[in-house]
C-alpha cells in the first residue's frame, strides 16, 4: 500500500510534517499504545509504541490537511 504523505511540497513538508509531527507522535506513542517489551526502551520511550505513534499521527495529520484542502 502506498501513502502520499505530503502536506506541502519541498523542505517544509519534511520539517513540519515528518519531523515535528513524528516527534509529537513518538512522545504520545507509549501512553496511547501502551508499554511493550520492557527490554526495548530508553528511559520512558518504548520503541515499538513510539514508532506506531509517529506513523499514526503523521497519517492523521496528512489526512486532515488533505480533507481541509479539498473542501475549500
């Protein structure tokens, strides 16, 4: 399956959508998805829920922005 994860073209898409939103998703991943595999963590960041949170939040933000762009 192929996702088009572009909100705006160019470097701003990478900086705003990929890095900042991914970082927020990573931070929220463990509290939302749980604390999996106690040996796969660094301090309070659990790797698998953090990756899932980053992907989920990026897909959600891109979908919301595309929906708002198409409705206006």
